[in-house]
C-alpha cells in the first residue's frame, strides 16, 4: 500500500472517535448520553467540583430490575454493580470515568455484594487530608440494614477503597447526602428512625465518621431524598415524602445554621406536575461555579420496573424576589442565570 495512504489511515485512527454530538442544552426527562454516546448511568447521585472539573457520582444500575418474591412492598432492585463517575467542564457534556467503587462479587456477606443495595452515593473533598470521601446508603435487599457506608480515594476519579458501614449515631441511615460548609465542616443528612425523622450529623474533621454532634429534624414528618445548598448565608434543604419509587410533592426548608432549626417553606417546584416534583425525586443541588446565585437542582425520574433506564431531571434553581423556585423547563442552558 502506498505510504501516503497508510499515513492517512494512521492519522485518522489516532483522532478520538467521539460519536456523540455536543450537548448545548439541558433537556430534563430526556435520555442523556455521555460523550461516548451511552446513556448516563449515575442515579441518586451527587456532584463534586474539583480544580476546574465537575465529577458526577451515582448508582450504576445495570441489568434487570426485579421484585424479590418475598417482597410485601415495591422494593424493586437491580444487582449492585458499583458507583459510577462522570466528569465534565460544562455540566452538559459528561465523560464516563468508569466504576470508581465496584461491587464485590466473591463475598456474599460484603456490603457491596451484588445481592445488596447501594444508593445515593455522594463525594466530598477534605482539604486537610487531601482525601476524597464517599458516603452512601448501604442496604440489605429487604431494606432492614439501614446503614451508611464510607469509602476514600486519593483522586476524584477513584478508585475508592471501601472502609465499611455503620449506623451513624447508633441510628438508622437510609436516604442521605453530605454537605461541606464554607468553614470546612462537613455534615451528613440522613433519613432515620425508619425514615420518620431527618438527622443532621456533624462529621469528624477527616469526614470519615460522625462527630457525635447531631440534631433530629422534621420529626415524624417522613422526609427523604435530601439535597442541601447554601445561598446568601442561609441553608436550604429540598426533600421528598416517602412513597417508595413513586413521586410525591417536594418541600424546601430553610435554616440559619446547618444543624437547624429548619423551617419548611413549601414546594419550590412550579409548572406542570409540580405537585409530583415533575415525576421525579430530589438528589442534589450543585452550585454553578463562577456564576453568582446559580444552582442546579438534580432529580431522578425513577422507572421502578426498569431502574437502569430511570431518567434525570435537572432544573435551574431561581431566586425570585428572595424566594427559591424551581420552574419546569423543556430545555434550558446556563444563560438562564443572570
Ligand atoms: C425512595 C428513595 O429515595 C430511593 O433512594 C430508594 O431507596 C427507594 N425509595 C426505594 O423504594
């Protein structure tokens, strides 16, 4: 073959073959492909911004959704396959970084065995230790374990080393998130007491354990799916009611300090199906770095009989006359923020 043709073929093969067109808008509730053209698989997730890059971690729900034959309620599940990570510079186009905390297939007693449940992973960065710390809800298939699991890594894209699980402050821990305040203190928010009461727990300085200081909030109000952010010196917490995989109305609460006292101020969602949180459930709120008063609310639109194909509903959090609102948008981009 002619040398020139060979050189041409080699040059073509050396160009990364990106099959997916660049996204320029968020389309809530539509299939969202990563940069390789595969649907993003990061459910119940959260975002970490680190050194110019956003990292999105979530439940990698791969494979068939099943309802165990012993089930007396709709505890649809997929096998645990691990926690996925995607990276992005613009929050729209996400590159798959791989499974950063994999399932442990060879030990049926391990928290990360496929037969268990792993939900709502979140990662925070500890400036003092230089470690990336993941907190997640680790469960038995019948949801009786109600524990938090912790893993660490030296790099945002993993791999994470699993440290183990426990009931923080000796209390049940199911839906959960973690939040780092401006002063570097970190907190775990978790549905406890059989989901009746939301605990907010100050973590130790290394973010690996509860410090022992915690508050009980929304007592007997059955809130889950916590997503927290800070705006203008106040703390805001979006939660859902407890209706399994089915949608319900969201609520937002406000507080002057993370540990409370929290005051519920209503449903932040507006527009069609706002009373069902747009058929989705909160999981995280991410500030847009470099834009003032710009936050994105992340929700999961669960497909309970096909959890892998659950969709994402990301919407801008707008501040209208000092009030927090999350209006439905078919399509939007970051220009929505002034
Ligand atoms: C609602 C929770 O928010 C989800 O994370 C999951 O635990 C389902 N319940 C299970 O039914």
